[in-house]
């Protein structure tokens, strides 16, 4: 069965400092992995996706993530946080093991301090 | 190119009433998913539909909840005899195929409040 764990429910960083949001997954197959961002009272916006091509994936707004099979991780990073990055971030796994569900992590709320 | 459109954005219902949530997928997308989000929680899968077919409804309560995606028109999530515990944000997402590589495209959600 597939599952995803976001290791931190809340992360606070100062503006201009690096961001690290951690995600570990479990999958019996070759998974596809996604990161989404949700601003208050908005829907989810796709930041980036991994689909078995390059393990280092670049997304929008300066975010990137690295797929590490040996560690079953897909952590999201950004070199320098901006105030507008404050939001909820969701890691998602999909491996199509006969079902059609994308499994969401419980989310990490990122706070950016001035 | 319009994104996923959900309406209404906010819906208030009294206990016992019916709630109808609508979702128009992106143009060219024939796969629709419904998710529920409670405050401070992640998204919980409810149902996956293709045109005129329910593919997977394992996340949807068996009573009071139903979903459809007709040949013409939007997908509808229907909640009969609403209770306070149904208060949540309901998100619709669409994708162009059932490939695991296809990301979901989300609407802005419908926030249901049951009074």
C-alpha cells in the first residue's frame, strides 16, 4: 500500500533563509510524487512533480525537490524564503496499484518571519 | 484556458437540508476526483469518476453522499440530510488521463457550513 508522511506539521523560517520541507513515502511500485501549495481559502496549486525521469526536479517559484529512492524521500527545498511562500504544503504520492487515489500527506504549514 | 471551476464557493445549509456541489473540470479532462478537507487536516479522497462512470467511491460515506459526472454538464457531489460533521471544504480536481504521472488540477473548493 502507498502512504506518505510529512515529518513536520509546522516550519518557521526567516525571510531570505533556506526552506526544507520533509516528505517520506511508501510504495510497492515506482511512484510518481508531487508537491502542492495551498494558500488560505484557495485550492491546491502544483509546485512540481517527479515521474521517474530526473531525480532532481525543479518547480515554480524557485522550489525544487530530490527523489531519493534509497531513503524513500522527496524533500522540498528553496534556497531563500520569501514572505509570499507562507502557505500549506502537501506531498502527494501516486503509484496506481489498482486504485486511483492520490495519497496526500497531512501537510506542512510554512511560516516566514520578516 | 479556464481551470477547474467549482461553485458555489461558500454554501450554508441547515441540518437536514441537501447540499449540491458542482465541479466543471478543465477543458479536455475527463477524470474527476473529489476530496474533503477538514480544518488543520490534509485532503481525504472521496470519489473518482470518469464520464458517466464511478470508478472508485471507497472514500465516500455510503449513506447520504452521492456523486455523478454526466455526459453533459458538471460533476455533482450531493450530500443529503446534512449534519454538522459535514462542514468542511470540498475540493474537486481533474486530470486528462488515469496515468500516475498526470498531476491533479484543483479548483478553489466549496466551503460547506452546516448550521
